[in-house]
C-alpha cells in the first residue's frame, strides 16, 4: 500500500487507477526527501577519505566527485515541502 500511496494511484483492477490525496501519504513521501538528503551528504563525506586513502585519487578529482553529492543532499533537505506550498498556492488561485 505504501508504494502505491506514494506514487498517487491505487489500482483496483487492471484498467482502474484512481489517485488518492491522503495527508499520510504526502507526509511519508516528504520524509523520503530528508532521508535521501542525509544519505547523499553522508555518502559524499565518507567517500572523500575512501578515495584518498584506498585509490590515491587527487584531491581535486575527489572533490569533483563528492561536492555535487553533498550539494544535492543539502538542496533536498533545504527545499523539502516546496511542492506542497506550490500546490496550495495553485489551489488558492483557481
């Protein structure tokens, strides 16, 4: 149920797909962005010493690989919930 809930459809038959707008589903979906953000930040930070020690990759190349991961993770956390705000504004204007 969680899989279908997060993607907005609950198929009852092969041809029936109804969208659902449950606050519980939206809350679970939004928490996913935070988990991915934290995961990407941790992965990017832990990848720096691994690439330096195990593979002796130059620092510039290491930062070229890891900085985008960290920035994307921060952006996911910083901009979470924006789609709900935009949907609220769109509903008010209609």
